[in-house]
């Protein structure tokens, strides 16, 4: 069983998934960030592949990606960094980025490196469902990787059911029709959307992302899904923090509500 599937099999609620941009703040911080997140008790880690043209990312993640590229991070170097840290942890690792950069790297080479590195899942928001279903699905599943697709408040029921069929890890529930970045709480309109999706009785676990930034929004999201995803708020903390280890420990404790 894939590590992501094993996670959702034994933990049904309050899953904390943290996204970070690889190679940020410094090029060689990737391993340090992952080790710090694991030590802080994060359940799932999304490794952001820096990209020069991120379609769905807000300014915080865009800026961190730009800096990571300036730092000299490449996909080849990233796989080396991940291979080293994978020996130390069994926490599921998901590569998140854009399909164009995967194609530039070479799709077969990318999958092979994911397998050799011990990556568990992929999130590629710009990969069309039809292309995945007809061209790439078999290779991804044969490699033992869990692909996760996104839905938004505007996604049609028909497409949601197809996403449910194709997503083998979790469904990434985008909380609103916006780019990434912290918002002010969760609105009644968002709650209605969460309730509507919950009522569809989908087969695949759901994690809510975009606009989740603190204990209050994390707890609220967890009431309507298996857990939540935090990205921009964590990267802001890293940017302002003294050290990766201390910043991560404090940030995760605050999100979980365990600060004493």
C-alpha cells in the first residue's frame, strides 16, 4: 500500500498537510524543512517544485519559487536532496508543480526518479483530466504513485465524479475560486460548498486547501474533510523566522493548537 493510502487508512480526521517550496529559503534547505516538519508531527508533506510560470500560486509562493530558482535549484538536484532525506522518514511526500516542467524534464525520467527517490504522490494542476486518463494514467499507477486532482466551487458534479475516480491519493479541494494565500477566515459560502461536496459521498478522501493559515481555519476545514493543506502561511513564517527548525516547530504547534 502506498504511504498516502496507508495514512488515510489509519487516520480519518485532522490530517495536516504542509506545502513548502523546495530550495527555499536557501538552496539546500529542502532536507532541513522536511526533517523539521516531520519532527513537528506533520502528517503529509507537499514538495513544491519551483517553476517560473505558476498559474495558481499567489505572490508568496511565486516569490519563494523565484528565489529558489535564483538559488540554483533544479529538478535533478531536488531529487538528490529528497533521496537523502527519504532514508530518514516514512512520512508521505507529494511532488507538486506544473506538468510543463515535468515534460521538460522528461516524463519517463521524472517517474523513474520519483520511484527511485521514494515519492508517494503527484499534484500537477495544469494536467488535463482527459490527457491523464488516456495517456499517462497507466504509467503513473504502474509506478505506484498516487495522483491527486483539484476541484473548486465551480467544478461540475460530472467532473467531480471523474476526479474522484482518477485521484488515488486524495482530492485537493480548493476552498475558493482564488489563487493561493491566506484569507480572512472561512465564509458561509465556503461552508456551503464544503457541505455540498461532503453530501456527494465520494470514495476518495478530501483535503481542503487555499486560504488555510492557522488553528481556526485548520479546525474549520477539518470539520468538513479529512484534513487541510497549508502553504503560503508556512512560507511566510519561514521568510520571517530565525531558523527553519524553530519556525517550523512553532508554526505547526500553533496550527494544531498545542502551544503551551
